[in-house]
């Protein structure tokens, strides 16, 4: 008695999702994010920090599962790699975060920080 050949399991097909962008969709610029998490959620609060302003108001909050946050991380990495492939490396200033370099209030007795970022080193 012979056994029938085993069929390979069907590979799941990705679902296509129709994404609608309303014409009146508001965009929010953010140059600052605070990321926190619990066991079941990743929370990202987005804000805009202005130079020499010691505070910022959160404009948007995104809450997602850790798995979705990891997928977003992967998608951002892939998109940044494509961007750099087309436009060259994105250079970040050394020593801390860009927000710290641009928006940290001066310590007492120190001059105000420059209003424009330093030129990237070649």
C-alpha cells in the first residue's frame, strides 16, 4: 500500500487592506517623542519642542502592542535604508540625542545654544 504524496501547507496570502486618507486629514509635526511601555502595550507620545522652551505639550499619543511596535520598528528601518540609498546617509550629531543638542535649555552661566544644528562632519 502506498501513501499519497504529502502536500506542502499553503503559504498564507497577505491580506490587502484598503487605506483611506481623508482629504481634510490634519498632519502634526513632531521633533520629540517619549516612549513608555507596560507588559502589553508600547506608548509613544509625540510633541514639538521649540528652542529655549523648557516644556512641550503632547500632540498625539499612539498605543500599540509590542508585536506591532516591533513591526513598525522593522518598517521604519527598511524605509530609512531605502531613503539613505536614494539620498545618502542621514548624519546625526555625535554625543547625545538631536533633541538634547538642539533644545536642551542652557545651564546657568552658559550661553544659549545655537539656533541651527552644527554642520555634519565629513
